[in-house]
C-alpha cells in the first residue's frame, strides 16, 4: 500500500522548479524516478496555449542524463502550430545542462460520430478493486510511495509479463491538479517494472526514453499497464505496455532499456 508524501513532488515558479526528495527513484537516491520528469514535461506542454481545443496524442521523452533530485529549469516552445496539431518542445535543465528533451504532440479535439463497431477494446482482467494490492517495493524508491498499485496479473518487479493498475496519490505540481495525460505518463514509466524479465536484484534495466501514444484521454484515476519486455543480447531491451482505464484500452507506451548486471 502506498503512503502519501507530505509535500508535492514539484513546486514551480515561472520556469524555475524546486524538486522534493520524494521524486527519487529506485536506481539511485540522487536520481529522479522517470515518472516525475515525465509528468513535469506534460504539465509544461499543457500550459502552452492552443488556438482551439486540443488533446495530447503523443509524448516522447529522451533522458539525456540522469535527472537529479535538485532544482530544474523548464524551457518550453511551440515547434509547429497548425489548424489541427500543435507540436511542443520541452526541455528540463539542471545547472544549465539539459537532462530531458521532449516533444509533445497535441491534436485538435473534434468529437466524431463513429461506426457502431468502433469501440474501446475491453479489459478482460480484474479491475483495480479486484486486483492484488502491491507495495511496489516502496522501501527502495520514495517516488513509488506516491503511487498506489494493484496487480491484475503477475506482480510488480517480478520476472514475467504483468498487468498492474496505477493511481497517483499525491500532488505532482503544487497548486495544480493532476491531468489525465499526466496520469498516463506517470503510469507508463513503470513499464520496465511491470513486465521485467530480469531479476531486479541482479540486473538494472534503466529506461533511456519513454514514448506514450494516446488514442483518447484516459478516464478516472486508475491506469492499467498491460506489459511485456523483450531483452536483446547486446545490452539493449524494450519494455512495452498497453494502457487502459476501466472503460478499455486507450494507448501504448514503449521504453528503450539499458541492460547491465549489478
């Protein structure tokens, strides 16, 4: 069971960011969990105005360097503005050095009357209330304590394909609600732990990037990662997840992994 950190993960003043110690991930207490900067990137992109209503359809995050648990600077710009899309560029810097480079694609929101056979693919797994409560190895990662987990198939961090429900349980940006796209990317960065094929005690499999594609915005607080991993022989791997809410599947996430023995 997760416990609620007392403070938000980030406090933002203009383009300056103060980072809570609760942003730390499992690999190094000085390094943020990837979900934290992913959420900050989406929040920054959502702050950029659009000429008409738009929704986030893709987030691509390159982790240029380990993101420290330290003050950050946000740089945001519109790379392309169109009648139907907006492409945003977001960078996070630590001491003036880029640590995250991201692009966020927004698509015009225009409700469509679809054929009757076009529906959300249903989730044929236990829902969050029927799934096993996970501690998520919370003792190894402060950020994990800000997220509740429920295992619908397999167990978090245990080798094998897994399906885990995630729910953000603490404020991410002080003074701001957690958006649905933020919920999606926070969950998505747990893909390598949801479907790990290697023993966490003997191997590290840190993701160097994260790409999330959304066919629609998720609904509700719980996000399901239905995941699998492929490990190559030369130090690289992939963690992939189908994303769902209680209404059905809505997106996909892919991480490129750096595989090393401890």
